[in-house]
C-alpha cells in the first residue's frame, strides 16, 4: 500500500527517501530551485536564478520611496542587469511634495553609487 506524504509534514512517511522529497515542490505550480547561487559578483561566471528570472522583464514597485522600497529598487538594479524596466508607483509627499521631486531625490540618494559603478545609470 502506498501512502501519500503531506507536503506540510514530509516526515510522516518514513519509506520515502529525503532525496525524493527534495525533487518536487510542496506547492503545486512552484519551481524548485536547488543550489541557488547568490548574486553575481566579480568572481562568478554566470548570473543567479533570480537575475535570470528578471531578465527582460518589467517590475512594478509600490512603496518604492520607503526604506524597504529603496533597498528593493537598489537591489534589483544592482543584481539584475538584464531587467527591462522598473516602474515606481508614487503618491505626492505628505507635505505636498510633487512625485517628480520625490523621484529625483530617490534617484540621487539611493542610485548614486550605482551610477558611479556602472555606466548605464
């Protein structure tokens, strides 16, 4: 008799080898990324799976002017050189500041070191 293994508790069935469990994702439709490498650094030869995923794609970021949003935008621009577009959904500032001024401030603050490191910015 073959028993099914619960995706939430794979240790229920001791007859299934751990290697077999690692080959399939627990969530239907999810991709299993075994041995995902880190971000592309100067000593690596190929980009990470994340950089490959975003290659040629556009990304919409909401909350991009907040602390985590700035970090996310900077990380996307630094780690995913093949990204097509990054769109920021911005509101006017709390003190009536125009979104265009907020965008200029965001780009001058968080992307300035990227501009120095790479010619594309």
